[in-house]
C-alpha cells in the first residue's frame, strides 16, 4: 500500500475516533447533567421583576437539580448585553437566560448583536402578570382621569420612567399616551430598580411597571398606584381599578417572564430543565410567593413558549405602528 494512501486512511480513522470520542463525551455530559452549578443570567440590575422572578425560581430549582443555580445580573442596553452573553455561550445547559417582554420589543428599536428568534432555544415559561401605573406620592393626581387632565394642562411637563429604550414600560406608556392623547417626557433608566427609585424619589413623575417590582413600594406608600393594566383587577390590589375601567376603554398590557438557552442546547437537557422548572412553579410556596408579588405562574412546553414569543413580537410591532414608536 502506498505510504501516502496509508497516511490518509490513518488520518481518517483518527478523525472518526475523535468524533466518536466527542460524541461519547457529549452523551455522557447529557446523562450526568447537571454536574456543576447552572448560571441563570438576569439581563437587568437587582431589584427589578426579572431579578425577583429569577431568584424565586432559581432558589427552588437549585434544590430540584441538586446543583446551585447562580443568579448572574448582567445589566445594560435594556437587557441586550446580558442577552448577547447567553446567545454566545456554550450550548451545554449551564448558561441560561431570563427573558421577558423587552426581549420581544428590543428588535423593534435596536440593532441587535444576535437574532432573537434564531440564536436561542426556548426552555420554559415562568409567569405572567399585569403592570401597575404608579406615580410619585407628591403628584397632584389620585386617578387616571386626574393624571390625564394634569398632562393635558401641562403638555410635555410630566415625565415617565422606564427600564430603557425599547422596554415594555416604554411601549406600554406610549400606547397609553396614544389612547389618551397626552404627551409625556420619556426618562429611560438602566433597569426596573433604578426606575422605581427615580419615581419614588420624585426625580420622575410616573412609571408603568410590573406589579412584582412595584407592589412593595406601593404598600409602603412610597409610590401611589393609580391603576393596573390587566383585563381584570389584580387579586393583590383589589381596590385599584384597571386602566380600562378607569377611563381608557380597551387598554390592556402584561409583563411575562421565561427562560431561554443558547441555540443548539441538547434537547434532553432542555426537556430536563423544562420539567424541573414546571415542577417548581406548582410548588405551593413558590406559587404563593410569585402570586403575592404580582406574577401568576404559567407552565408551557418549549414549543409553546416559542410560539408565545413569536406572537409577542408580532403584537408589539403593531403597537409600535399605532403609537408611532420608531427604531434607531
């Protein structure tokens, strides 16, 4: 046999052996998953709804998996920085991402360093909850009608805080402005926690924020909730009307939270995480805590979450057109 030909055969056999070894290693890692802590990236600062939901679920999931779920806050760019980190992470199940409404509104506003529909594998839904329209306590408005009247009397004077350009808070408030015919000045903050502090301190006049991050300040009197955004009143704020019943018929928006992983994450790992997260969400103590915070647990398969995300993107594109929200 010619030496050159035998070398080719040897190289091919070496390649086949290496491939078999790699496949065997991957299969073994799947079988033993998780063998080390799992990093749950929250693309917002501590204190916001993504952080709160992530920590509540992550703590219980740690017990379920038998390995610690480490919360990694990677804020910036209205969740774009943290999301990009996960999009480029190894698809091995050890780096996953909390996604929320901003995941589906960012593509309308920003040029993203990732494809939101192609760079990720959907893992599980976490919850859904209405937002609250809250104002700084010193604002002379105790109802939606009084707020609208004040805004019309002083066009461009009132400011609204948000978690960033392209956020659910911005889209929801812009829709509110469109439906009421008022003009508010947008003040974007770097996350839900800073935005809440801004309004509670009087730096900004109001914000539209998830109940899960607003309820504590409302209960302590540091914020005044004028209305919630769901189709019906919240069970934890039963005396607060919805925006629709308070004078803006048809207004309705929600916040939601889920988990995604890098594209290519093995199906068996995705199924394992989905099953464990769903099991955690129906645990009485986890369910009670999330509901008390303003988030109703929601169970979906990976496929169902994928459909939900795509539908959310389509919905917000329509809202952007209605409200005149433009991208970069």
